[in-house]
């Protein structure tokens, strides 16, 4: 992993673009938890998301040091794209229509991504990929924009959810059989809610007057 101030990222959204939107935590809380502070953090996330190999990440990290203004611009575009993606899918999770401005932001990045994509041969046939990689500082944004487009045009829109834990608001795909998943992560938000409810039940029972 490249050297960066970023910690290990969590991937619980079930779709690449949702995990990217979730790099800002506690969106509806008093203290939102930002996880992307710089271009190097964006590289780190991309590597952990398997969008970049170790050597590709190293190359971009080196290029960013040489081309700081370009790296800052790519990072800012990434944050703008992230927020547009979040608003788009948050609206859908709330059974609302996304804002045209946010769709325009996504379409702009999608157009850039699609000019770079190529059909390449693989061991199993052919696949879409991005052969132009080395030194292209905004390349991490291409698969994210395409991921958002793929999700918007898929049959999974009705499965997009927003975490029900107070303040969290992370997005995820509910792929449970009865579509009853409420938390982004059962080990995190789910356990906190369970512990809180358990505490409130115990507290409630302890305050009840005893029968004569």
C-alpha cells in the first residue's frame, strides 16, 4: 500500500460507486467523518478498491508530487463526483428523482471515461478496459463514473438503501431475500443499535414500579 494518511477503507456498499460515496461518514451527524483529504487518499482508496495495482498506485503517487496542481484538480473533481453520486442515489433510496445538476456532473465524468475505454482481448474473450493508464492522474474517476452509470441503468435501483442508524446515512444495496436490511454494516451500525436498544430495555425495566 502506498504511504498516505488514509486509514483502511470500508467496502460495505455492494457497488463501487456506493463505496466511493461512503468515503464521507456520518453525513447526517453532528461531525461528518471525511476520509478523503488529498489526492494521495484517493489513490489509496482506489488501490484498496482494486482499481489500481501497487505499481500503478506508486506511479500516480510519484506523478502527483511532480504535478501538484493537476493532482489537486483531479482530486477536486473526485470530491465533486462523489457528492453528486451520493445525492443521486440518496434521492433514489428515498424514492425521489435525482437533481438534473447532479446527473450533469455524472454525465460529464462518464463522457470522459467512455472516451478512454477500449475493448481488449482476455483469456475468456473480450472485455472493456482502460489501456491508457500510466501518468493519467484522473484515471481513478473513470471506473467510478462508469459504475454509477451501470447502477443507474440496472435492475437494482429498488434495492438501494440508506443506513437507518442515526447520523450514518451510508448507502448500500440490500440484496437480502426479503429486502429487510437496514444497516450499512451489521458489525458496526447494527451492533450499536442493538446495544442501545438493549440498554434502553434494561433501563426501562429497572424504572418500572414493583408490584405490591
